[in-house]
C-alpha cells in the first residue's frame, strides 16, 4: 500500500479532531494532517456526517454539546475539505454482500455500512480509533488506528 491510496476517516476520528478537550484530540488531528500532507484522498460518508452531528449535539464525557450553528459550520467545512461518499444502490449492494459473508446485524450494520461504502468507492483503508470493531473486515480493508 502506498500513502497515495484513499483513506476513509471514521466518525470517532473526526469527533476527536474537532473537540479540543477530547482525550485523543492531538493524535486524531495529527493523523488527519499527516495523511493529508501525503496527498491521500481523505473520505467520509453521509453516514459519518450524520453520526458527527448526533455526537456533537449531545453531551459527551469529554465535551459539552455544541450549538447547532457550530455543528452546521463544522459539517460544511468537512464537506468542503474531504471527499464525501453518498449512500447509493452500490453501497446497499455491498452491505448485503457483507452481511451474508460476515454475519453482521444490529449495531454492527453501521460499521458494515462504512466498509460497504469503502468497497463501493474503492477506498482500501480506514482510519479509526475503534480498530476492534472493524477487525472482522481485516481481510478486505486495511485498518489504521491512532
């Protein structure tokens, strides 16, 4: 794998990078900056944006909730500075294949949908803090942790 290959950024990385009081703020922010500097295309999805909005509009153990206008500004920033994958029929098709092959269900479907999005858009690597959540998909994606 070369550094120029596309990288999908999981929601937790975006939250940590955007909240100065988050315990992993510096590692997350530095990881995004480092990957950006290598010229990698950095990807998120509409699902990740929804999860980011949900997380930033409820209190966290490490941060108070953000005002809606702040969250809106951050989402617009992310849309303008990262590649955004849409949920398409191809993503749903990949998700169904993953569900059959990896036996996922319930809350695991959210992680599987990230992998399905990666597959549909040809994104081989995932940057996440929750590496264990994605280990089951290690044969088809590269998992990069912080």
